[in-house]
C-alpha cells in the first residue's frame, strides 16, 4: 500500500507512512528467520515412524541428530503439523478404564458398586470410551 502511494502520487516513503499512520521501521522490516522446510520434513518423518512420540521426544531426537533447534520451535512446528489430533492424545482425555471384577476404583465418583458382589457397573459413556480405546489399539497394531 505504501509502495503504491509512493509510485502513484510521487511522494516519499516517509510521507506515505505518515499519511497511513504506518511505522517506517515496519515498512523496511525483513525477516531474518531461516527457512524451516527441512526441519518440518524431518519432524513429519519422525512422527510417522514414532507415532506415540510427543514433541519433547521428537526434540531430543532432533538434538541427537544435530539440528540444534529450540524446544519452542519444535513445539510450534509439531502443533502446526497437527500432531496433537492423533489417537494417543485422544486417549489421555478419556476416563480411566475399570475392570468389571475390581473391588475398588481410584475415581469412585463415576463407579457404582452392587451391594452383594462388589462388581463395578459402568455407565454408557465409559463403555463407549473403552470400545474407542480398543479400536485405537487395533488401529495401532495394523499400522
């Protein structure tokens, strides 16, 4: 926009930036960040091979390979690649699985016991969570 004003109206950059209320330092700014296509490609390769690795483990592998990248950069690229939407991260948000013959539960607010046999009774949401987890593990075994 500034360049167009300078060209069309034959005014200086200083005057065009002043008219648009735009800082001249922002107009002259050039990024010094190096390209990161190679790093993104390597993070994607590691995530395809090591599906269960999070960004911290990926960062350790990159350091061992000599990439010399910052953990915050690794996290940003990992997040931008959409790696947090994988099945393993979904598993962490589900309620814990309890077997039908357990006599106690860590989370007793979601489990009810019958008085005679002390068997845990699952709610429908917990049953669907356990089936989802078993499907995720079957998927992991196939890949």
